[in-house]
C-alpha cells in the first residue's frame, strides 16, 4: 500500500489510481474547441445543401453550440464534447437534426457521416493533431512517481482504444499504464459497474483505489462504486469546471504526492 497525500496531508492508502484522460492528463481543450467549431461548420454546410432557410441555420448553430458547450473561444468542461463519448455526441447531434424535421434514421445517418468527415478533415491537419496530445503540466512527473512507488496506474476514458494508443505513443507513456478502459470496453463509464469491472481486472477492491477526474459524472461513478478517495481536478481548462461530487479537490497535479509504506 502507498500513502496518498494532497497538499502534504494524508488522504489514505491505496494500491492503484484510476485516471480520466481528457482534461485530467491530456490538455485537450484547444483540440476539442477546434473539433466543436469544425463539426458545427460542417453541419451548417450540410443544412445549406438541404436548402434550410437562414433563420433555421442560425438556430441550428445556437443549439449545437449549447450541447457541445462552445462559448466563444472556450469550451465548457461540463459540456457533452468534454465529457461524453463519440457515440453519445452522435446521438445528441442527431437529436438536434431530428428537431428540424428529419426522421431519426436520417438524422442519425447525417450525424455519423458528419463526424466521419470531420475526423478525416482534422486528421489531415497536422497542426491540429499536435494540439490534441500534450500532457497537462505535472502529469508526467506524477505518473513516473506513482510507477516508482509501485502504484498501479489505470486509464479510464470515453475515448476509443485507438485514441488512447495515440495519446500514449505521442507522450511516450508506453511503460506507464498497467490497465486501460476505453469507450469500447463494456460497461463503459460513467456506469459504476465499469469501475468495478476495471478493479476486478486489476485484482483489487475498489476500496484499494483512488480516482481522479475533471468531470462530475466520473466522480459520482467512483463514489457509487465505493472508491474511497475521489479527487476532482480543475486545472485542465481555461474556465475551471464546477465539481460537486468530489471528496477532495486539486487545481494542480503536483498537489498530489505519494509515499510508499514499504
């Protein structure tokens, strides 16, 4: 067991820490902001091809801005783009299209097509891809410290397995994570069963783990799974998220320290 400290005060003993990725380890806001803008731009272009009038296009932009959490030149840490999975965002986008008179099959098909087209467009933009993969300050040092103290490190995210592997490769983290849980694993977060199954995979009890995330959905999930040390992190966004489900709160990753009990 290792002792976890927050601002030099002990919060308990653990064998593993489960990390969220985007907004917790990965400085993703700039990339997600570009993703939101591009999806909205592509959606508008599609609506224009359907000869939708300008007033409805203005309304479409407002609705998509709202569900994605786009606020001028920043993105809400509590919006769907920051928290939800790709499939969940496809559903929310399709729901907006459905409000404009398209049937559900057509709405969902347009959304899937839109997301695929945006992915291809952004993947061809190297500058944008560079934005998406940087580590939040203090993340690497914290991960290395945990590894050196024998703490298991798990990554649980709504990103795809491919997205996780790319994040790990870009940041030279190949030897860091002991366990991965992506949107493709079932159950996926934020179901508490996802944490329980991940703990089983680690041969640990949830009571032996801590979880850190920038999203209330993750923090509540951890509490429902009986994780005793639930840490909210606010330092990954220009406009810090409002977190109500945390047991502990940090602004910088270097506020976390680990002491081995061996």
